[in-house]
């Protein structure tokens, strides 16, 4: 595996997370055209001629541009066989059976080359809100259970921030036990936690050894 190559699909999002680094509400919506997406894929494939190539489909919320997901994955697969895709999503649209059906019909998914990451911050997830201020946590929990029922492999992306840093040690094992994702990936909101000594006290080896 070579570099992680981000393909930005949209600046639009259906959530308004309190700690979002994008500050999307104050920006004009940007959605790349098919030609721009094609050019981005070509640049990556030209640069990485050897080894497996990983494309991260990102936003905003990339599932809002499902046609772009379909186009990028099918175009890249038409150029090279050894490509993988990682879709980073807030999971909101996966509440819909029709959306799940569309997702499972993607060629990249059928080939086992499309991996899904769902953002969920455990006890601190209340900061992941809809634009009307509604907490998304109960809906995300339903989505995580639904994905398991549908047999969709997924990972949970857990962002450590000021509202869950005191609970990480217990929170992550509980998430793994409850939802049984393929993997939990952690990231850190350094804007909030820069200089926070509690970060150095988190023993990730111990967390994952227990689970």
C-alpha cells in the first residue's frame, strides 16, 4: 500500500458537529465535476504506478454525492485492478433501506474493495448534531446495528475531544463489545486538546489488548 489519496467529493454536509474543522456553514458549497474527479484519479494513478492504491472518499459528507462515489470507484477500477476505496461517512443516510441497497450494489463493494468508516465518538457523540441542534447519537446507534444486520463490514472512527477524553479507556472497549465493528480508528482533535496532559495517559495497547 502506498500513500493515502483523498478524493474530495463535496463540501456539503447534513450535520453541524460542534468541533468540525471544516466550518462548512460559512463556505460556499463546492462539488467537483466528473471531469475534475477523473483528473484527480488520473493524477494519483500516474504517480503511483506500483503497489496497491488507496483512495479515501471524503467531504463534507461524501454520501450526499452518491453519483460521484459510483463514478470515482468505477472509473478507477476501469484503469487499475489494484485499487481500494475508503468511504468516510457520518452514517446518516444509512438509516434508509434504499440507500443501503444502492451502497451494496456498488461494483467496488461487491468486489470487496470499498471499506466504510462511520464516525461515532461514544460518550462524546452528543456533539455530533444535526443543523437543527438535534443529537444524532440514537440514530447513529441504530445505523451501526443496522449495518451489522445487513452484513456490511465497517469500521468506527472515534474522534478524541474534550467531551470524551476522560472516558476513552472505558469507552472504546464498550463500543467494540456492543457494536463489534471490524476496527476502531482513533483520531484526535488537537485544536481542543493541544497541550492536554491526559492524552499521554491514554494506554491504547491496554485498551485493545482487553478487547
